[in-house]
């Protein structure tokens, strides 16, 4: 695992909210706003940007925790800007806090944790549960 980052470093990602990002379940579309589960996907991606530069060729990241405080809606067509801030690196575990905003309005915030493990170890873990 490479260590090019220190706590306080940031990564950024932007999403234009698409119809497929809205809250839709088996019984149809609930409303035309950014769903919490789509927001979770994009928050994890923003935090994963650190992992992509930290993992070695024989390693992979895997999410272990994600919290979301979804505080305001974002309509289809809105631009949502994510900022992930590295808060801690402990052995092979990377912790980030993140915020998602539309303009100056906070949409969501939370914490995301990933571990960087050898691919071989992950494959063995997956085999055990198959």
C-alpha cells in the first residue's frame, strides 16, 4: 500500500442527478430527487478515489462502513459536488469524511471507511461464503 496522502487531503467528484439516480423501487418512482442509495454510491466513489492511488497492483479496496446524513433533496438535473476528506489511515484502513453540496446547500454528509487488502486474501474470503 502506498502512502501519498495525509489526513486533511481532499478528493472531489461531481454528479449531475440523472433519472436513474432517483428513488425507484419495485412499485415505481417515488419522487424525482437524488435517492439516498444513489448518493451512497457516489459518496463511496469519491472516497475510493484515495484508494485508487494508494493500492498496489496486487491489492484492492473494499468498503467496510458508510454513514449518510441525507439532509436536503437534489432534483434531477442538479449538480452535486462531493468533497472527501481523508481523516485517518490506520494500517490498511482508510477513513474519510465527506460532504455533498448543490451550490451552497448541503445535501448530505457522512463517513466512509475502506480497507486495502491483497486481492488473494479477498478471493479467499469470497470463496468461504460461496
